[in-house]
């Protein structure tokens, strides 16, 4: 039953990956990354109930457990879907960054690499010795494919802010994989991923602002001209 909900959401997450790999408009990229973050936030309570059958569903959860579930879901969606995109949009305005980004190898080759990587992730996930309950859904291949998509954005985008978005997409992939560990460490995984994401983007946002003050286009190619 859980696969009927999880699999379509993971397919949508994969489609968003392809969109991110093929678009150069910076504001649209931030919006799509935020949309992917909201989608993953909604996945948390769904997967939480699917992988914890002993809880008996929402109707049998204690008020404290329901409150914890609601607060974690709101925190994940708020940070991934609202706070971080707001900071990135603010960075664009303050640093006067151009509205398009470029790719080192081109957008079409990046899309082809993303498609090949997604296919390889699907094949590789089928060969893993997975426990019962994880064998018939797309969480693992979607996690691998999303990490790969983020890595491609990180290494192929010329502008620093495009690389920041690649880092966020990589963290989304790690978050998807972390959903598999809900049964083992339900609280540690979610707080760890969200905190890591927030701190990483905060640090990289500072870097973007400092680079942009010296180089308006915020391209990492300019770093080759720095001197002591």
C-alpha cells in the first residue's frame, strides 16, 4: 500500500531532477528545488507510517507522537521549501547575480549523464540485498539518482549559486536515503539532515556574497585569477 503513494512521489522527484539539469534560469531553479524540498517534507509522515506498522496508524498514535510528527514535518518543509529558497532569492538581490547560469559541458550532455545515471541507479538498487519492505518501491534508486543529479550540478555549473543548488539537491538525495532509517533512528536522521542542509547552505551563501562583491557574475572561473 505504501508503494502506491511513495513510488509516484519518487517519480515526480526524478522528473524534477531532469528539469534541474536542463534549465538555466536561476529563479526557476530555486523554485523547483523548493518544490522538491516540500515534496520530500510531505514524504516524511507518509513513510513514517508505512515503515512503522506497529504504530497502527495516525489514529492510534499518542498526542505527543502526533505533535512530534507534525513539528518535524513542518520543520522539514519550512526549511527546505521556504527558508532556504528565501535566503537564495535574497542573495540574488543583494549580490546582483545574473538570472541565468551556464554549464561547463552544456545542458544536453548533463541531461544525458543524468539519464544514464538514473538508469544505472535503478539497476543497481535491484541488485542490493534489501530487507523486506524496501524491495518494491523507488526510494533507494531515487536517492542515488538525486545525489547524482546534485553532483552533476555541483561540478558542471560555472556560477557559485548554481553549485549551491547542486549541493541542496545532493542533500535531498541523502534525505531520501535517510527515510529508510526511520525505523532505526527516527529522530536523529531528520534533525541531522535538516541541520546539515541549513548549515551547508548558510556557509555557501556567505561564500556567494563574498565572491559576488568582487565579481558581479559570481562565476567560479574567476577564482583562478585570485592572488595573495
